[in-house]
C-alpha cells in the first residue's frame, strides 16, 4: 500500500498520543520534517505525495525512540536556546526557555559595566547560558563551571562549534573558581526529592540526576551557593548582580534565603513570561 505523507502523519500522531507523549501533533510534524528534510509548510502542501521507503524508515526509528519517552531534544540531538542551536545529548540537562531570562538580564547589566567585566555561570550544563552571554557580549569574560565532567565536555563542544569564548572549570559550585565577578548567574538543580518521582519519564529516566536533585526542599544548592558568595569578603565585594533561577513554588523561600545571606543588598523575585516566580535577583550597591 502507498504510504502518503498525510497517512504517515496521522499514524505518527496516533502513536505518540497513545504513548502519552506531550503535544503529539506538533512532535509528529517535527519528526516528519526531520525524516524528510522538508519544512512543515512543504509537507502540508504535498501531503498526498508518497513517502519514500528510506524516509519512512527514518521516521519509524525516530518515532520508536520518542514513543518510548526519550526526550525529543536527545533524539534530535539539538535544541534552540536564545537564538543559537546547541548540540544536546544525555551528558547534560536539556536547556529550558525560562533560563533565557538569565541571559537577557546579564546582557542588559553588562551594558552598564566596564568592558571586559566578568560573568560566572554556576552549573552551566550544556553551556547554554554562558555561551549565549559570550556571543551576545563578546567583550565580557565569561567563566562557566559545573561539577559534572560529562556536562563540561558537551559545553566545551558547544562553545567551540559556536565560536564562543568561555572559560570552563570543573568545580563544586565556586570551590575551584578563583575569579571574581560582578555578575553571577546560576540555574542549579531545584527539583525536590518528592517531585523527582513524579516527573514525566522523559525527564526522570533520561536527564542527569545531578542536574535535577535539589534536596528535600529543592534549595540545597542555592543555600550552599549563597553561603559561598557571602562567606568570602573579597568575592562579596566584587558582586553587583546575582541571578538565581528557582522553581515556581520556591520564590518567597529563596528570596528570604538571599536576603538573609546579604542583609545589605536588595533581594527580589522576578517572574517569567508565564508569570511564575522564576528568578531571585540580588542587587548590590555599586
Ligand atoms: C538544572 S541543570 C542546569 C544546566 C544549565 N544551567 C541550563 O540551564 O541548561 C543544573 C546543572 O548544575 C550542575 N550541578 C549540580 N550540582 C552542582 C554543584 N555542586 N556544583 C556545580 N554544578 C552543579 C549539574 O551538573 C547541571 O549541569
């Protein structure tokens, strides 16, 4: 029987829907587009054409992985972030759009700081935020650290491919980071132990546990980072802005921790585009 694009698409949607995959229609269109090498608009306009055997096989192998609840970004091997395309694989967390806020805040703040100002991205994962900052502010000195050697190897590959100048360091938070910086950003693990067991299989079974587990209340790493930043007088004196991404339910608790760590600074909660608490901003007098 002739397999048309339309029939293949309908079958793919039904299969992904049956497997419990989120946004099955959108995901099926994306997979069909990858398998055929054609944009979605082309597929729509030619949906009565036959799908060649080789493309049908490619679609089948992609569908098999996504229906088994492997994350789409790992299956495709890439993810867009702040206008760049990052190579993505299970060595690091898949960057989320919410984290683009850390980049926007940093790029805006760098405009008011002297050229060559330093930025530290703590827990860089795939390098997403650090690389987007380095590309958006080529004069800045961007340092990125992570406790995971796997994540750092992916981050280095991404920086090389995209021509971003970033200094990468393996470090437990700031322990091995000698540099001082006026800007520190971090999207550290903030999922609570209880929540981890309720995450969808794409996340729970595939994304690195070290990128998710934030301890009993999700704020273990935030607490430790605040202690490192506030406990070192020299590092503390260099700070102008700290932006910490947190979970939507953690805003007030994280803000209070930040305010207690830095009583002389101003700590506040910033919301994301979905109007959820997302980032703790700590601003220091210059
Ligand atoms: C939620 S992921 C975020 C990754 C990246 N910032 C992003 O937004 O895509 C948290 C990252 O923090 C790293 N991490 C966890 N514990 C750490 C620690 N003690 N010191 C440094 N990095 C840590 C993980 O390896 C992971 O890459």
